[in-house]
């Protein structure tokens, strides 16, 4: 049986959905969790680190997240700058 994910709007097999959230596919659930972890890591790093290379670290973190397909809105992008 096929279902449509409410996040990515793609039609996928029933097995690509978990019992946790029947409307969102596993890939979107993991992507959302990873995005939240990246944001929390950036906020924590910015708050606790006073080294001159912090901006480089935040830019690298942003680039790595974008390479795996995570998109950030304008408000979220401010965290990395």
C-alpha cells in the first residue's frame, strides 16, 4: 500500500512509515531530528566557545548539514553567522 508523506509530499510504500508518526516518512523524521541537533550544536558552540576559529567551525557545520540536504530558513541561518 502507498502513502503520501505530509513533509516531502512523495508517495512511498507503507513500510517507509513508522507507528510513531503515520503521516511523515522515516527519512523526513530523521532529517528533522538531525536538523534540530545541528541547530542545538551550533547554539551551544556559539554560547560556550570564545576562540577565534568559532566562525569557521559554524560555517563548516552549516555546510555539512546542507550537503546532506538539510535546508534552513532565514531565522535559522542567523545562528551560523
